């Protein structure tokens, strides 16, 4: 069986990728490596945790000795690297944590893979191995009113988070050029959907609307983001992992540009309808707060290359995807309660430690 290591697999995007690979590829042995920080939640994977081709490993990618030992023991054939600190506000208050996880952690994984695969400039790129690094559109900086990020857009990060991801991208490309590592990269736009930790805009506002709490919006809410449904992103990762040529980069976007205030107003209308409230009542909760430092005005991804070369395209428009997302949160109130109370952090001990 091909052994696939997925890092950050208990997180938001990672859990959807783990589920997809475990259920779709019975000939893959999928290893989910996660440190289980606040954003890692094994309750995201309750439905597949007993599958015979799934293994969870608790560990820290910044621990070089642990990573080297794990790779030597398991002899992974491929790595799908999603583990990252990703919240911009947290990066502003603690940038070094982002450097450690996003930069040092990525280099530790590259070094461990290089060692077991025997990668060297003196040898051809291995055709049966793959190191797939998932990154963000934030490395490109900010756009004006027009234009789109392409794979040729120059990097221009504006926050400690995006700077750390830009650095990790450069290391992955450097290992391809220097050591003939079989690497690919993708840069995605803002994800939304089930299992999203409720510090991010959409799940935070869903939870706050439910509980009649203020909906904090930075500045005037004029910042524009391209929204990508997380299941569509997982499918894109599947396609890129299996079809992309080594050394290539693909942008993954949902072709759904919305200002933050428009997103929240749409969300308020959906929530009013679902909760049986008077139309417009949830909008009264909108509260504008001081803008974030270094807040990029607009992101927009051009995923034409991915669509034309590998045949992927998003399946949902934003309105449909947002309604599906609301339905999931309203149906999975226990999950949300566990996350907001912190009870989810005990799931590892309950389900894994004493097995």
C-alpha cells in the first residue's frame, strides 16, 4: 500500500482532505500527523477514525528528531503538507510561532523526505514520490479594484502569516531546484464550509448570530475575498496530487469575490430564514471595529491554469455553499458546543490514548 502522510489533518481543510483520501483510495495507507493545537480537532474525523487504512499520529513538525524518526520508520511515499498556523491576527501578536511552524516545520519535513527518498541533484527526480505543499493566496499581497493573482504574480506578503507562508513556498521550490525533490505547490483563496474553527469570519458570525452576539467587522467591511468551498478545495488537492508535474504551481480559487460586509449581510439573511427570525433582525448585530494592521484590501485568484491543464473547477457558487455551511453548523450543534467550550481538546485522550 502506498503510504501518504497528511500533516495538519485534524484541522479544517486537512480533515476534509484526510476523509477524501481515506474513503476514495483503499490502496493508500493514510497517516494523519497533527500536533492538536487549538485548531486541531479529531472530532472532525469521527466518521473515519476506525478505517483500516487510517492512522493518527500526534506530533510536532517543528521537532526535527521526531520527524526524521517518523519518516525512517514509516517510509512515506508522499507528503501532503497542510499543517500551518494560519490566523493573521495571531501572527501579528506572535510572529515567531508562525516562523517556527510554517517555515522551520516545512523545512524539517523536506529534509526528512529528502533523506528517505535519496533526492540529489545528481539523480533524476523520483517519479513515484511526491511532496505537495499547500499554501495561500495571501503570499501575493493585495490587489487593487481589478486584476487577478496568477501563478506568475510576484510575492508581496504584508503580514507575519503571509510572510511565513511565502518563505515556506520558497523553500519548497528551492528543494526542487537544488535536490531534485518531487515537489508541487498550490495557493488557495479563502476557504469556508463545515468544521471551520469559529475564530474565522463565517463560523464566528454563524455562532454569534445564533447567540445574539455582536458581529465584529474590520474597518468598513470593504475588504474583498475570493471564497472557496472546502470540499471543492479538497477535490482540487486530490487532482493536483495525482496529476500535476513536479516543480509546478497551481492557484485554486472559487471565482466568488465578495466584500466582507456583503458576506455577513447574506449570512444574516440566511440565518434569519433558518432560525425563523424577522428579516433584517440579525443585521442589527453588525458592529464595525478598528481595522487590522496590514489588512490587504482585495484577493482574487485566477485558477484558469488548474482548470485548463488538470480539469478541476469549483462545484458551488457562494450563495449555495454558504447555505450548505449554515445547515451544517445548525445540524451539528454538539460539535460547535464542544469547540466553543474547549471540550473537543479532550477527544484525543478519550479515543486514542487508552486504546
